């Protein structure tokens, strides 16, 4: 491969990544239906039709964002779980992982909350399957801490934790509070662990 071809490939990859990033930002701000191909192209310095060089269309961009984040969460959660024991330490590591995700990818969380229904059916099924697998990483860990709990209770604990953490991108806008190493992170981690391990009989 020539140097020119390599540089073109690198530029194409950079444009691809920029489109994903800007699409997440625009979809988060305006909603999927409120963003046009021209808007997406303009955000990365190309025409609207030039977006087709990288994605089949706007819906393909949405799929790349939401399927991609589900794959990263699932793979990351599994890696954390496999690398950490005992269960209580593993749970803490999972919480830190998810808090970092929420504070790093706030735009993606907003897009998923609002525009998941805009995915094609096949992509939506894939996202739901990956989400179930990610939840299972958490419920399997909780089952070690609460061996007598029913599966439904473990899911309630997990989804309540996600709700607490994922709501942050909707409410936190300050620069120091909306970054992974800001003051929100340890507060969220402590609150999430308290919710996950709350005494159900209290």
C-alpha cells in the first residue's frame, strides 16, 4: 500500500469516527428526527450526500452508535467481572466501570433514552440482547452476595442502579461535575453501591 493510500485510509477512518461522535452530539441535542443528513455532513465539514461514503444513511449511523455502545458495555462488563473477585469487590469494579461510561458517553445515553425506538427491528433486537447479557453480568455478581434473592429482585437492584447512574447526563452540566475524574464520580459510586446492597427487610 502506498503512503498516499495509507493517508487516505487514515483520513477516511477519522471522518468515520467524527461522524459517529457528531451524530451522537446532534441526536442528543435535537433528537433523531430533528437532524438531517446535511446537518451531519456540515458537522464534519462535508456535504450531506458525502455521509453515504461512510454510512448507508441516518438510521445506519444511529445503529452504529447504539449497537456499538451496547457491545462496548457488554465486553467491558465481562472483562471487569473476569478480572475481579470476590463478589463485593467485583460489584464495586462494575459500578466504577459504569459510572465512567455514563460520565464519558453522556450524549449516547441521551440518544438511547430517546431514540432507541427509531432503530431498525434487527438492530433493536441486537441491542436488547446485548443489554440482557450486560445485566446478567451484574445479576450473577449480586447472586453471590444475595444467594437467597429471587432473580426478579436481582434485576430490580441492577436496573435501579443503572437508573441512578444513567440519569446523571440529564442533570449534570457543570464542567467539573460531568467528567469521569470530577466530584460526581465518587458520589455516584457510593450511592450506586448503597442502592445495590440495600437491606430489603429494613
